[in-house]
């Protein structure tokens, strides 16, 4: 689950700790957690059965899966029936091709899907969680492009930072900088320090309480872990700075020269767009996570297939 979703009940920052100190602390915690998980795994006693028992249970599950598919189809239909909201405000973006309008981001197509990638002006690297989501964009982006849909990322960091990070990651999808524009603010994925302090953040259609500065506490964590703080450290920022950016996606349509906003989703609404999770949900141990176990794809100790 996205670390920002884990922190939905409240956010805390460790006063006086440097990013390096937080990183060292979290690395030790993560190693201890991994050790505990391995011990628990060896001690597990999962139910076993005959092929006939498995088939009976599988057929029962299949009915539930089919119902979920039908519900998913119905939700997709309802998304498409949402009213379109005309966008008259002029947004400007910096792209590889130069200054661009929102309609330019469609790149000649009638539909635009934007991933709100967490990469703020003060970040030294893109959000590691957003990076695992974006790792799939190259693969299916070409298929969307051949079905009248453009997929693009947008972030507030300067274009030069985005280009350097995209090159590092080996990505080729379009990525625009909204620096100097109200775009991120208007679509509820970037906030100010004042909003954070005064309780003025509305994210995922919900107003958050004011920021409270104290030690890293349970309200930030899940079962005592520190996913938000760890992700913040991986972007070279503190928790407060890191969480002034938020993940999300928005959909737009271009019709008769007019851009309309059609849909936006945030937080766990992005789970189905996170390529590795549908696979993990079908793995024997499922997601099997107790915090941030993922890294940017060039930061794993062993590249490619990993064994533990």
C-alpha cells in the first residue's frame, strides 16, 4: 500500500533528525523486520489438502472472483458516466518540446491520462513509490497511444530534474513540469506549508487535520513502522516536505477544441494501476508486506530476480 495511504490518520515528523539519521534508523528497522518475517515464514503452518479439496475451494473462490469482475465492470461504466467539467483555466507546462498547454499534452489524441508523480522542487530524486508505478508506463503506454489515449506524468520539479531522473530510470514516456502553474494545486496533489500547518489540505476528497510536530509516532506508522519517513528520506527530504506532494491520476478528454476533466483518483485508488500488486495478490503469500520493501529498480542489491 502507498505509504501516504498508511498515514491517512495523521502525520508526524521527527524533530531535529537529519535525513541521513532517519535513513540509518529506518534501514536498521527494515533489516530487523525482514529477519522477523523470515522467521515467521519458516514457522508458518499453512493448511494443505488433496487435489479434490483444492478444486472445491477454488470453484467457490471463482464465483467470488467473477462477482468482483462484474462489479469492476459496473464501476468502470459509472466512471465513464461522470459529468465532464470544462476547463477554461490556462495551464502552462514545460516539456521536452518546449512550453505547452494542457491541450498540447494530448499529443494529437482525444484522451489524456495524467499520473501525478510525486517529485517536488525540493526533492533530490523522484518518489520511490511513484517510481515503481511508473516502471510499467513504457510497456503499456504504446498500446494506449494506439488507442487514442496519451499517458503522461506531471510533477512540480523543474524539467531538467525530471529529464535527468527519467534518463536514470530508463523511461521514455512524456513527463511535463508544472512548475509555476496552478495545475497541481487545482487537482489536489500539491499543497503549501501553510495549508499543512492550518489543516487546509483536502486530499482524496477528505480534509486532513492540521500537522502536528512531534516524534515519529504510531499515527504515521503501520504496526510501528515508518513508511512515510523512509520514503521521504529516499527523496532527500523530510516528512513535512515530502508529503506536501501527493500521488494521483486524472483523466481528460479533448472535444471540439475544449478540454474537459472527467475523473481523478488518489491514494488507494491507485492500487489497481500499480503493476506489481495484481501479481502479488495472486502469489502464495500475497503482498506479505510490513512497510516499504520496494526500492527504485536500480537500487536493489541484486538486479533482476531476487531470492531471499
